[in-house]
C-alpha cells in the first residue's frame, strides 16, 4: 500500500502535447506539489511536457517503476496494464472512466480484471483521480490544482468521487484542517474503502480518518475495522434517496444502501456520521479537543444575544447548562460594571469588561465536577484594550492560554469569536487551537465530540 503514497517513480500513460490533454496535468500537479520522484510521461506521439520527453515506446521504460497512472481510453486500459505487468509495475491508478458506470456487462472492465489478476497488479479505480499525499508531494488528479494552498496535517480522507476529492482538498485547507492523504477510490473495482481504512488505521501520519461514500462494498468488514480503530472515523454517506441513487450509479456505479441500517451500524461501531463536507471539518476540529464525557456545559458569551442563541443550541443538541454555585456567581457578579445583568448559565459576560474576571470564571467553571466542558463565545477586535483594558494578549496568546486551560482541566473548550470575518480567519489560520466559525457551530462540534466518545465506549464494551 505504501507505494500508492510514496513511490520513488511513476509512469503516466496517456500523455500528449496538445492543450486539451488531461494526463499531462498529472505531471503539472506532482511538480507543483513537490513530488521528488522520477516521472515518465508515456504517449503515442513524441513531444515534451513540463520539461520531460514523451516516451512513445513503453518497452523502453525502466523495469520496476513503483506506480502507473493510467488515463487512456477504456478499451486500451487492459493493454496498458499488460505493459505495466511486463515491466514489473505492480501498482496502478486507473483514472479512465467508461466502465460499469457507463454500461453493464462491460468487456473492458472484464479485461482489466483479468490482466491485473494475471500479473498481481493492485489498482485504485477505475474512474477516479487517485491520490494526494501532502508529505511526498504525489498529486495524481488530472485537473490542474492550486496545490500551493494545500495544508499539511494529520487527517486522511477516503473519497468515492473525484469532484468531492478536489473540493475536500481545498475546503479542508481553507478551514485550516490539514490533510495527510486523500484517496479517490472511484468504482472500487479492486481496492476499496476498507483496504485503505485498514492501511490508515496503522499509518503514523494519520490521526483521523474521514470518508465520503456513495456505496459501501463490504459493510461487515467496515464495521469490524471501525470497532477496532483507535482513531476517529468520520463518514459522510450520501446516495440515500431515489433521486441520488440514479445519479450515483451513472457516476461511480454506486448502489445505495438502506440508510436506517447504515445509520444504526455506524452508531454501534462508534463512527461519527456527518451530512456534508463542512461538517467533516467541524468534526475534525472537535476531535482534536479532550474527550467530552457528559452533557453538562458551562456557557460563557460576551453577548447577551449569543447567550440566548447558545442556550437554544444546547437544548437542541441534548446538552444541559446546570445552575452554577451561588458563591461563584456572587464572586463573578462583583466584577460587573453596570450591575444590570444577573449571572446564570449560559452566562452573559457583556457587563464584565475585565480580563482577570474572565480568566477566573473559566478556571472556576472548568474545576467544577458537574461541568464536563465549556463553551466560550468571545468578542474580538484589533484593540482589545477598548473592551477589557490593558492585559489582553495577542491572538497567539489567547489561543495558547485557551489550549493550556483545556489541557490542564482535561475538558474541551469550544471556542468561537464574533468579530469581522477577517479576524476570525486570522485565529483559524494560527491553527494552534480549534476555532469554530460561529457559536452554534461550536455546540454542534461538542455534540459530535460527545457522541464519538459515548459510542466508542459502548463499542469498546461490546468488543470485550
């Protein structure tokens, strides 16, 4: 499996000089992402692409190239695999479409299976865009990508759609959730999601595993692996409606599954299910926080309006905001300026413009035995001394302090800011502690965190 991510050499089949050729974009992407291995362009006509001579005689390729990326017409794929087998290339990404998603009882598909089995070639696809690996620089999509904006990290993704693959690379990076590996599995004619799940569970560069699936090839194996996994598994399962199933079949030959059965199985296996790509990134941030072991939250906002909104969100997602000790509330109320707001939980901190009071409140709330986690909705502007006076730290210091407090208490703090978008993005870009896009999203994130740890504990018990 490792050679799919860290090949020392790749051969790209289907290269041509003309401007409409898609295969040459694979070379463009690899070079831009920093792939350091040797690249061999293979095509029918001589020429040069991105500084490399096109090889027109595949027999002249050196033996033992690690990986082939194939983008030739469907009827020519089997012959290309035959060339690979003779040259000792035993790993391939078949980007070509036009197999079972195009027509049933497809002869080209049968030929691919036959040749691959003959040589022992393992392949991804067909009808996929392959692999992005941020650490090796391998980037095999055939559409040109803006790889400079991709962010390295510890989340790996298994995705059934090529379009969702590229969008996830962009979106995760824009949300400052870096990725390690992204695998576009396409039709899953050979390797499927469970093969890569098994690999990523042991991969030292992967801490979370996210999946976008239109179909599940081996549900029993998926659930069995998920129960064993010490890493969080997050799945966006689509193709749950009649309308979607018709599109999905023509797209990746994906057959829909009974959604109620899927949902129940995911719960039992400790899998976090999300309903869109954005919530995959929310889950990724949430699962970087300490475990949430219960439903009791302390909620603090520097806005009365957001205190109300957060109270609604807590109830919607099954959280409780217990009454805080009267002695603690009395002490916090002593910091008020106008004495016009009575403290409660959720707590409106709009009348307390004192950073020492906020630090005291955070520390005291997290120290309470019946508080499992904390929500902080923070106001921010460049000159925070206008709100709190001297002593307010820089964005870096605010995140550093929040992280230290969360780690010390071993309880999650769901942090969000109400501010100009550019300042929120600045906090997210620092990426030293999870920052959510808005206060309600922070509650939804805690819901994912709570449900993950709750289901994981149930799964662990059932495994025993």
